[in-house]
């Protein structure tokens, strides 16, 4: 399985989207500041993930989440979380 995931920075509230084969390991790397693109935005929360059968699907889903429509999908999906 491959995972597409969304993290939220507790500093600025911004989202970071990625994909990985090992979600637990990758999230631990983010939390420890070992990922260049997120190390200045710590602490981070894992707020959403999806499982995919192969890496191509996970990459496509990651790319979709970075589009306008993908961001709208995430905000609708996470509406109750984001509004408290």
C-alpha cells in the first residue's frame, strides 16, 4: 500500500501534502524535522490520509490535493475538523 497524506502546521495552519509507502516512518521523519520542506513549520499534525494500491495512484492523488479542486475537496471533507 501507498499513502497520500496531509499534514497541518500548528504554527501557521498551512497544509503539506505528500505520499509514501510507510506512513508511520514518514510522519516520524516530519515530526523530527528531518524533512526539509516542513522542518520550519513544526509541530505538525497528521489530519488526513488515503491508502492507494500503487505509487502512481498515490502520486496522482497527491497532485490532485494540490490543485484548487483538491483543496476544496479536503476542506469539505475536513469541514467539522477545520471549523471546530
